[in-house]
C-alpha cells in the first residue's frame, strides 16, 4: 500500500497522542484524540477499512481541521 494513499492513519496519529502524554502534553493529547474520534464518528472522511472512500491524506486533513 506504500504510496497508494489508502492506509488508515489512525494508528500513527494515536501513537503521536501517546507520545504527547508521555512528555506531559496531556491537553494536546486529549485534543488530538478528540479530533480522531470525531472524524471516525462522522464517517465522512474515513478510509475504506472504516467504511469510507477517503484516502490517507484526506482523512489526515480532516483530523487536522478538527484541531483548528
């Protein structure tokens, strides 16, 4: 799947959330987890494995928008 823009980015993003918690940035970690949860719940910009048609970049961008 390398370079095909198909892979669900959730695991990588939630790994970053864990790192934020580890370094004491609990507020940022919570915001990131909430953004991921909202995107998955809405199912508008999710990858095929979550029942959607979005690519990796589209799902990532949707999560970034939720953080703003």
